[in-house]
């Protein structure tokens, strides 16, 4: 048996698990701008995004499938950090050919005689819009949601006098206030609009390596010592003929 065969086989060291940041978002949220900023600032940390329905917007945090979630308020906030981000414009959705189609916007008070569908009871906005298309009633939704599903044979118009909805960012509370993961903190800062140079961004706090001093281009020769002048300089030197004023001596 050779010496190589007698030697124990040592397994090659495996690469450490690569960190990944995962977030969920409800229909109507467009996270593209935040994803682009993340890829510019944190290319070493992969970002995975997936859409969840309204019923699972918090459960994805509870079961650990997402580190953060873009949710639609109101939500149960116990055990969570929640940052409201922006309000959504409500719209009323009706079957194609409904009289609201002749207006740019409609007041809720003008629809008092209409039948409104309960979006939650129908299983969510996509199913509710299918029911609207059948002519069974109208539905009130955020504009972004109506545009996202864009069900055929329906028409949507801006609705005034109706409560607005809010989109927020939620993530689980840390055991200690100072225990927030820096990767998560970086993403929160991006969503809140902080620049890459902001002192509140963890990536901006990383000490950058000092630059090497530039080489002295003046040469390494020994400079000649200055020689003290024996005589005071002649103030008239170089003035030319007749430059000195004449006067009485």
C-alpha cells in the first residue's frame, strides 16, 4: 500500500453559507426601485423577493420564509416593527359599460344605491374582480391592486370620499434594541430613502482602506543648502537707465 493510500482522506473545506436577504410584498407594491438600489450597494448579498397574498403578509415573517414584508395596513403589530411608507389612491371597479366609465373620478356619496362586494369574503382582489366582471356588484380597491390584476371586462375610476389604505414595511422585533441585523438595517435604510453616504447606513460605517501615499515626483536628490546673502539686494538693479529719481544730495 502506498503512502498516499495510507494517509487519511481530509475533506475539502466547504464554503461558508452565503447570506441571503428575503422579503415578501403584497399585490400592488412595486419593489423594483429598492431591488436596484440594493444591487448597486450590496452586490455581495443576494436579494430574493416574492409576492404574498394579503392573508399571508404576516405569516411569512412568523414561519421564517421572509426577513421583511411589505404589508397593507392595518395589521396586528405585536412583536413587529412597522414603518408606514405611503398611502394608496382608492378606485371603484365596475363591469365594463357601467355609467362610471364616462367620468374621470367618482364620489363615494354618488354610489349610495350601488351594491358593493366584500373583497375579503370573496377570497381576495383577483377573485373579487372576476365577480365584478360578471356584473354582480362593484368593488373598492387600491389603484395599484386594480392595475396589477387588470381583469378584462372591468373599468376602474378614482374614488373620492373613501378611506385610503397604507403600505408599510414590517419585520420581527429583535430581542434587544441594538441586536438588529445590519443587513436588514441596510435594506430598511434604502426603503426609507437614505443615501449610500448616510451616517445611519451600516455600509457607510465600514472603514475604507487608507490610500498609499503618492510618490514624491520632485526627486530624491539632496537639496543645496541656502547661502546667506552677504549684501543687501540693490533696489535699483534691473530698472534701466534713468529709472532712479534724481534729487539733491
